[in-house]
């Protein structure tokens, strides 16, 4: 015995038109209902990696009637603190690693001679390991981070003298 109720037929042309509307309008989902027929078309949007820029330094207002101060002999250059003066900084937010793998020795230790371009630290960001290299030849005088330590953009990592 044949059923007297029939299911509505889905028109492929309508589905394609709905998909085109999603594409043209940058919507992620659209649903149309007519009688018993209901069509929902959705798409998944994956976000592109975001590059972070360094925040602009906040302007510092000088007091209106401040007398000129005498220079301090051991002051760091403007924009640097005594702690980070001359340090190589992290180019990104991530996790610093001092060795290429958990069971390996550190790339370099304090007191080691380094050549320009040698890897000193890896910074892992978004499952990618980025080598941080020596910008000049010299001696690694300070290691300012520990292995597997989270680091911020611009944070001092190490010092080469």
C-alpha cells in the first residue's frame, strides 16, 4: 500500500543559492523553511593566525615646574631598565625552552662563547618552535628565563656581552 503523504523534494538549486548567499554576505549559517521543508546551510570559518604588534609606549608627561635632575651614573638608557639593558627580547608571546628536547643539554649556558646566529633559546608559540638566535658574537653573560617558562612579547631572555 503506497503512502499518501510524500516528503518534499529538496531542490539542489535552492541549496546552491543559499550557499552563495552565505559566501556573499559572510554569514556562517542560513535556514529557510517552507511548509514541511526546512533547509539549513552552514559553514565553518577558520580564523587566520593573528600577528601581535608591540604596544605603543604610553606618553609620560613631565611635571610642569619640575627642576632639572642631576644624572645618575648607573642609569640605563631611556626605555630600558637596568635589568634588561642590552638584553635580547622575545619577539612573541610563548614558552621559552633552553634546550632542543627534554632529554638534551641546553643550547648554551652562562659563560659560554656564542657566535652570531647561533640558537640560544626556542620560543614555542601556537605549536611552532621559533629559534631565538644570538644577534652578535660574544659571551652569554646572563640567562633571564628558565626552561619551559612562559614569556611575553618584549620580555628580556638573555644577555650577550
